[in-house]
């Protein structure tokens, strides 16, 4: 059952700090990816490879943190083991 918007929903289970960190990692990874473009400025292949690898790691870590926070916040109301099951129908009498 859904709660009403004016009811107290709790603090979110401490997901605010990891979500902010995930957004920060996504922003830094995206910025690093746009600054390490080989078609705009030729550079040493090692430098470009390190820049792309670091930006990829930052982007993936940011996405994982954001996905965990979304799952924590939006999956709190679901009962474990009940996801995807259809509601039981009353027995015909």
C-alpha cells in the first residue's frame, strides 16, 4: 500500500551520502572523459589510456553507488521474497 505524500517517510536509510558520492563520481568521471579525447588534442597513448581507464572506473563506481541507493530507497517497501509474485486469489467456495 502506498503512503500519502504528507506522511512521514523516514530518513531513507542513510542513502543520501552514498547517493551524493555517486553523483560526484559520475560528474568527475564524465569531466575526465571529456578532457581525455584524443581527436581534439593528440597525446601520448599511455596518458590517454590512463585517462580513459580512470574515467571508466569513476563512471562505473558512480553508477553502482547510484543503483544501490535507488534500490535501498525504492525497495524498502517490498517484502523479501514477494517481488514478482501475483497476489493470491481467495479459494472458491
